[in-house]
């Protein structure tokens, strides 16, 4: 897999899954633009990339703002002259504020609009503004969904709706962009232990152990697990794959619920368990 001469934009590329994707693409030779709301963390990741011998530019971007996404595309063209891969990843675990949590009866209309702007509208706007440039290079769009786009959790109308929509939008955009030479795919990660999650799990190691037990591979994921999938989907080896949502979850979502429920109850009976929530 060689991405030399390629240019990749990673939204939310400062930390977590996006941070890992930025480093993976740099390792494979791509020039990187980190488009993130958190400039300090973006600059730290950019420095890591430069220290690896890569090239990285940073632009402050809030993906809930149309103008910021338009500027991100303009900035990339000014800096590098082309765009090959647009990785639409931004949404923070820190964004799970009160206003996005709850059922349809609890979430305010304003909370819905704000959450969906980041989770769904940003995906549309990224394709809208970068589309013309991606077409020039037979490029790729990768949208980060979640196992929460496939299976629903209670009290999470905003996140589950946004992540399900990403899967549908990926298929729709693949139909429009395919004839123009651009492939559009999604990834559905299971639980990925990012820098922020590490802090949480340090305080609750038995909670993490309980999570790991729920995965057939008996571990949770790391950003590199997702970065590897994104790199594959953007590579020539995946040139016949479009409109696909690749589940990278260590088998979490393939289990029969009845079986799974009994196994977890047995585990909880025989272990000193901490429940993560
Ligand atoms: N970590 C997981 O277990 C997991 C599982 C499934 C899906 N996901 C998805 O993966 C993506 C990344 O999640 P993560 O866990 O790495 O999150 P994270 O909080 O560790 O990192 C998110 C990054 O996005 C940036 N960001 C947040 N809001 C932004 C905005 N409005 N505009 C631009 N940048 C913004 C943050 O500054 C940060 O650098 C999200 O779309 C998330 O929903 C995460």
C-alpha cells in the first residue's frame, strides 16, 4: 500500500481514531491535513507525523459549520494542490453532553440540530465541497459510522440516528460518485480505546475487562485497528469496493443476543464486575 503523492484530509484528526488514521496515512506516504476543532492536540499530532518524516498541515475546523468545511477544502488545495482522500471522522466522545443524550421526548430541537449537524450534515457538506477535487484524482470518501449505526442503544436518539444515517448516505453517495471515479465507503467501529477512553478505563479496570469479555476476540479495539481498515478501503486493492460499511468490532455485533445475554450474566455472577454505565 503506497500513498505517496496522495493528499488526505482527516476531520477530527488530532486525537483518537482520527489521530491514528492521520498517522497511518502519513506512514504510507500521504500528505495530511488535520482538520480539527482542537488546535493544540492537532499540532501535537502534526509534530508526531513530521517527526516520522511525514508532511502535515493543520486547520482549525468545526465540522458543524459549513464555512469551516469549505475553508478546509480551500486550505488543502492552497497547501498541496489536490485532494485524494476525505476521511470524515470528527465527533468527539466529549460531545456526549446532556443536550445530545436521551430519547426523542427528552432531547431538545436545538440539541437535535446541533448533534445532527456534526454527525450527518457534515458528511454531506464534506462531499459537497471536496467532491470536485476528489473526482479529478479518482479519490475516496470514508465516513466513520459506528456499531451504533447498526444496532440501537436506548436514550441516544441523536447519536444512533446520525450514525445510521451515515450508512445510508454512504450507499447513496456511492451511487452518485461511482460513475465519476470516486469510491465512498464507511467504517463501523466497535469500542475503541482512545487517549480519552484510556483515562476513563484507568479508573475502572474491571469495567474494561467486562467490556473485553463481550468481544469474541476478547479485546476492545485501538485506533490502529480502524486506521488499517480505512487505509485498505482507500487503496487500489479495494478498487471494486464502494457503498460498503465495513464493521471493525472484533465480532461484537455478530453475536446472537440470547446467547450473549446469558454469557454476560454468567460472567457477572462469577467475577467482581464494575459496570461501565
Ligand atoms: N472510540 C470509539 O469507541 C468509537 C466507536 C465507534 C465510532 N466512533 C466514532 O469515531 C469517531 C472518532 O471518535 P473518537 O472516539 O476517536 O473521538 P475522540 O474524542 O477521541 O476524538 C475526536 C476528535 O474529533 C475532534 N472534534 C470533535 N468535534 C469536532 C468538530 N465539531 N469539528 C472538528 N473536529 C472535532 C476532537 O477535537 C478530536 O480530535 C467519531 O465519529 C465517533 O463517533 C468512536
